[in-house]
């Protein structure tokens, strides 16, 4: 995504011999944007390198997944309390969503009402986040006394590197979509952000790419600066 937040599209040059990313606003509306055109293989390589060097670096990954490593009895009890709260919040959000739909059925509110669309979007996003957290907590509690130590995290990181550097382009793209929420391109820096929950869930229940998965992007984990762009 460029600084103007209009998104980027892929164009080809020299008769299709190469592809590059460019600002949608430039292409579709003739607008101005400080974001430069970037060859596809260059930006894709920057993203892969950043994930390997910043996210999957062993000490960094251990720090990010420290909560999953903590399997003490006190932490187990905390997770049980958190799980109960998350389940209660899921019930509340499901009821809130149902009540909004009842208002539409009764004609009290129009589906075109901006307030309806806003509340529905907020509820659905929050519900997706709660469901993802419940899945992670249930998986962590189901492990029982099976210890996940730092070597387990290291193997997990190695496995991810193999997936991202494998020859299967479609599989690599699927994993990138799971772990990268946004790539923001500016004239002097690239900012990459992604979901911590996907990492936690991958370590807790195993790596998989599920059809229709809704990633919950809850924090920025990487910022890459390049003054040569």
C-alpha cells in the first residue's frame, strides 16, 4: 500500500517481460503519489528477507512467542480465566449481531443506514478476533503438560523458513497472506506489519492454511527502512 492508502496494483513492462507494483491512484485516476514504482521481484524479496531477518530471527521469535512458552500452573489458571471471559464476550457479540439483524427485519433500521453498517462491521471484526483467541487458548490448554520450549520455537521458525523459501509459489503466497497484514510503501521506507495471533496459533496447533481463514492483525511486528528506494 502506498502512502496515499489507495492500494497498489501490478503492471507489466516491455511487453510483459517484467512486472512492477504501482499506485492505484496513479493508474486509475491520474493522481499524484510519492510512492515509487517497484519491480515485483524486488518488493517480494524485501518482504521475504524482512520476515526471515526480523520476524523469524530466533531471539525475536522467542520474544514474540514468550506467552506460548509459559506453561506454569499460574499461567494455565490465567488462561482458563481468559478463556471463560472470551467465551462470554463471544456470546455477547453474537447476541449484539443478532439484535442488529432483528432491527432490520422489524424495519426499525435500514441496512443502508451508515450506523448499521458501522456497528455490524465492528461486531464482526471483534467476533472474529475473539473466536481466534478462543481457538488459541483452547489449543494451549489442551496441550496439558506437553512442554513447548525454546527449541520447539526454533524448529517452528525453521519450518516457516522452509515454507516461505519453497518452490511452491502458491503455498508461499498463502503463508505470506497469513503472516503479513500490510506492506506500506513510501518514498524512503517500507513498513511491513502482520498478525501475532497467526504465529501463536501456528505454534500451538500446527501450521496449516485453511480455506476462508480470517486473519486477525493485532500488532505491527516489523518496520523496514531503506533510504535507497
